[in-house]
C-alpha cells in the first residue's frame, strides 16, 4: 500500500507547477535547476519566466534541462510582475514560486504539497530556509517562517532584523505563521483566485507579506513546513546593502502596512512614524548619507501614491472576514524594542513558538 508521500510523488506533475522568475545569472540558475532535477523521482512542471534576461543563461538552461518550460517576457517585470506572469499560465492546483538562487533538498516539493493536500484551509506554505553561504544559519529571507509585529515590521522564526540564529532544530515543528517567504512558497491557486495575486506596484520585496495578510484576512491559513528545506544564496539577486533594496523595503513596507492593517488610529501611526524617523537618524549617525536619501525617496514616493493606496485599503478592509488580533504569527509588541532595548537576539526569547499565545514577554 502506497503512503500519502508516495502518492504525492507520483502525481507531482499533476499537482504542482514551479514558477521561477529569472533576470540573468547563469551559474545560480543552473545550480538551482540541477537541485530540482535531483529533488524527486517525479518532477513537477517547471516554468522559467524570462524577465528579459541580459545574458544567454535561459538558452543554456533549456539545452541542459529539456523538461524546462520557458515563458519569455519582453521587459523585466520584477519579482511580483514576473511571478504573476507565470501564475497566469499555471493549470495545476498548486504553484511554488521559487527564487533562481536557491538549492532544493530532496523531497522538499513532496513535503510541501503533502501538507497542502492534508489541510484544505491552507493557502500557502514555506519550507525552512537556510543560508547557502553559512548552512548552519537560517537565511534572512524567511528563515523558519515569517512573523510581523504591531508596527508592521516583519521578522521570522530564526531571524530578528539582521541577526540570524543557528538552526538547532528549535523551530522544526509544523507551525502557523503570518507570512511565507517569496523565496520559496507554495500557493493554493483557488485561494489566489479569491484574493488576487502579488501586488505588482511593489516590483520586489514585501509583496508576499502583503498577499499573506490578505489571505489571513479572507479566512485562509499559512504555515511553515520545516522538514522541507532549501538553501538560499542571500544577496545573490539583490544585496542587502543595496540602496535600491533599502528604497523598495521602506516604500513597500509602508504601503503594505497601510493597505492591510486593521487599525490605523493615532497611536499606531505615531509609533510607525517614530520608527521611520529613528531609522533615518541611524543612517545619518553612521554617515550613510546615500541610504538616508534613499529612505527619503521612499517616503516621497509612498506619499505621492497615498491616495491610491488608501483607496485600495478601503477595498481590502471591506473584504475582511477576520480580525488581525486572531492571526497567528502576529506579535502584539515591538520587535525593534525587543532587539535594541531588551537585547533579544532569538525569536523564541520573546515570541513563543506556540503561536496561540502572541503576547510575548
């Protein structure tokens, strides 16, 4: 008699499409595809979205891996636009959005799809994400599952701000989380048809958090499946020190928070403004003038689109079915306070792994 896992493996091509947005980078793409080929006896469908790649990496990948399907785009649509372009071509029940700079461990896809099949309320799941450069560490981009605090600042099981924990199996249970990392996330297509796909105006960064917030609000669930593992080349696509990345993170984080937060009264707004000003002051105090200027540019562009963002907020709040207070993975305190003033460097030091208790300590 076949196990559930064995049945999933044999039907993987019918159940799952892997969508990989790509804008150049031969070595990391070929390494990624090689790991996919070795990951399972039966491969899922794999769709490479060619975001107007400036090199010949797509042609080389197709020559080496004939099972790869190519979806060309005449322009670079960014992560969000590239993923949405690929999602429109998907016919399977599940889609795995996958960065081109990851290495997939064997049985990763099987474990993720098996979890989706076991819980029909699950809209998204992510694997455990470890650092490719330092495999003993969690990776910045999602670690063991995404969380968010009262002020809309994201962090993860295994990663607080820029500090990554050593993976000692401390977050190895399946766990409900607030957001699943866009580095590697399986979505249920029926859930996306209900709430929509990634917000393309973000271009890149924070769009998966925005989408997961909408999924929770609509009554769906999001989980981490840590027995499924990938390794991420952090910064291979866009280094964390990049001013462009800083700009996108500040702009998109504000837009994501305004669009989705249930409560935007005076206190939350003042808290968030204080954090933004504090970050600006920190850049200046370190002599990082260009980073401070990119943050100002992010504020300017956020404010210039505030009327559109507010209109979208009204639409999304009208569709809300659940209160933010009920969401697992939402910390009612401040991760910035815990990090800088309480000197907490491990998520479990203040946010309990049992996410039914989100008060923290």
